[in-house]
C-alpha cells in the first residue's frame, strides 16, 4: 500500500475508490486490514509518545482524517490530497458490504447503542447484514472474541474511543476470524441518533 510518513507517523495515500476494492479483496484473501484514522492532533501526540506511534504504525491503513494532514503532506512535497474521514469510510464499507452480502459486527459504545445503530442501518438499507453487536463496557474480553467469531463477521467496527479501540484491535486481531477492523470512535452514538 502507498504511504507517506509525517513526523514519523505512517499515513496512507488512498481514496475511497482505491481503498474499498482493496479491503474487499483482502476479505476474500482472508487477510487482516486494521484501519486507524489519523488527524493532526493524533500525529502530534504520537510524536511525543513512542507506544502510540508504534500502535498507529502497526495498522495496515492510516487514513488521513483531517485537512491538516493534507496540508502537512503538501508542505513536505507529498501526494496525499484526499481526505478520508472515519465515519465516511465506515459508511462506504457498509454500503459495499451490503452489495456483497458481507457480515458486519458492531463492538463498543454504551449498552443499547450498538443495537440502536444496527436498527438504523437496517432501516436505511434492509440488505445490510449486521451479524452481531456488543457494548463496549464488559470486562469479559473472551466473551467479546467468542461473540465476534460466532457471528462469522467479515468486518468489525470498534467504537471504544482512541487509542483504546486501536489497542484492542492490535491485541486481539490474531484471535479473530474477521478481516476488516476499523476504529470508529463515537460513530455508533451518531448513527443511533
Ligand atoms: N466507549 C466504550 N467503552 C469504554 C469507553 C468508551 O465503548 O470503555 C465508547 C463510548 O461510549 C463512545 C465511544 O467509545 O461511544 C467514544 O467516543 P468518543 O467520541 O469519545 O471517541 P473519539 O472519536 O473521540 O476517540
């Protein structure tokens, strides 16, 4: 994948049109895709914090979620010109998952929120297959892994705030049969309305 480095943080040079086909190809290949959204604030934090930097750089895709990232790329003679926001990428993945009948799991947010987000998504598009949901306040991580694997989800959205959600993905993806993992912050709350 095409990347640039901004203050030692990797940033992917992708568009929705380049990224979506890659992700769905990687589902067929049973390859993991760990996606993190980066904005200038996260890049500045990562510059001061080696653990955070390693976590971000451990992802397969670091999407440029902020105009400041595009500006930084331009200032260093880079080629990243398209902003990809976390929530827009999530919705684009969901649309393609609906088209290809891939299974989605929603993990995170307060009890009831992921259920409500599932209902909203399926109301907007009855073909969306949300195979399971789990709130983000359980201590029983094994139960979370079990629920996701049982659901046979291809795509897992993790809404536990950053960087907790990215840490969770990095720590647990080797035990999960799903392919695509995206940290999506407060998106379930937004979708649930
Ligand atoms: N959250 C969670 N478990 C926790 C802490 C937070 O599921 O232990 C959820 C919280 O309910 C909210 C989301 O994580 O839905 C965090 O949203 P926020 O907007 O704070 O995240 P950001 O996008 O700023 O990283």
